[in-house]
C-alpha cells in the first residue's frame, strides 16, 4: 500500500521551508492549525501530496462528515493530512505546508515518510507550530517559545527558548528528530494559550504566530482579518469575565503573576471553574 499519494508535481521551489502544523494534542486553541490555514490561503498554496488516510488516521476518532441534501447523500468529507506548496515571491524562500490531523497511528512510518518527502523536495529547514495551555491571562500579549533540533543553529533567534520540559509530545516533535537524523535543521514554535479558554479557538494566538512567522521568513503579511478576529474574541472574553467576580479574580491573579519579575512561586488558582463559565459563554455567543 502506498503511504503517500502524489497529487501534482510542484512548480520549482526556491530552497523551500517546511511549515508543520498538526491538529490535535499540541494545538491548544487551534492556534497552529489556524495560523497555517491562514497562510495557506494567503499564499495560494496547492496540494502536492496526501498521506494515506487508512494508514495513519483512525476514523472512529476523526469521523468523516456527510452532506445530505433533499433526502440524498451527496458526499462524505474525509479528514486529510496533506503537503501543500506555495511560491512566496516577496520572500527569499518558498514554503511547503504539512497540515491536517495529527496521525493516530504508525508515527515511525509517518516521520520517515515526512522526512523523506522533505529531502526529495529540497527542504532547507522545518518550522513546527504548536500551542499549549498556560497560566497566562488573555489580557496580555501571547508569548511564544522555541526549541531547535540538534543540528539547528540560530533559527528564530529572537524567540525565547524552552528552558526545560519532560513529558508527552505530539508527532511533530518526532519529526524534528527525524530531520536531525538527516542533517536537516528545524525549530519548534509554541504559543501559550490561557488555560481557562484553551478548548476554544484562540485568534490572538494565531495572530501572534503569523506575525512571528513573518519576521522569521522576512516577509510582510496583511493580518487585518486575524486582527479583527482577535479583537472580537477579546471583547467576548472580557464580557464573560466581567459577569463573574470569581473569573475576574482569577484573571487578575494571572495578570499579577505575568507582570511580576522572578516570582514563580505565586499561588494562582487553577481556573477550572472560570474555564467552564467562559467556554459556555463563548458557545452561546
């Protein structure tokens, strides 16, 4: 069985950068996938290859959706893990996107196939996008941290590095190691999403990620659409917080922690009740 299906031969790409954004475990607030989707459309990306669905995806976890019209089943829309190519004339390099749901199985096969594709298409380095829930208030700018693989040196130099982490990871991190094995540099960028609203889309995080990518790639990107979405989201969350004294207290505590210097031991509430209240508000808005 073919594990990768070629859709089209990409046009000649100039030293392409691979941007990886997988939906799932390390994409709190859909920050990474939304940022990649925004850039995909902004740069008019075209599909190049598709990973075999039956090999990598569990349809009980990621069920296809049906379109029924007038009593007739018109089609099924299947989740896809795709590689897309974009020519970016205003940048010094073109871009490849690896986007879609995080593979549910056969990770070793996935990372080998992904790294092989990158080599075949002349990828110079990879930028992985992700996001995680953090004790951060929605009233402060989104922080982004980075970590490079063993052969990288100075990718995204102005982004703070992850000081230390031991714990579960997503498939994208395994891809970073596969790149290192082939001598290809990579850097992961992870946005911090307020933990109390991490289950909902977080446009401010996507905006921050797109702006950071613009700096890293040396391009100018019109982010008006994302700015409007981020502004509306901020208004909705502010309204939800204002309706609850408890929510306001938690956000204030998080603000004080964010503003304090060298004060990592401050006891901040978990925010679970706040999360439920705000998520319910956003669903009903």
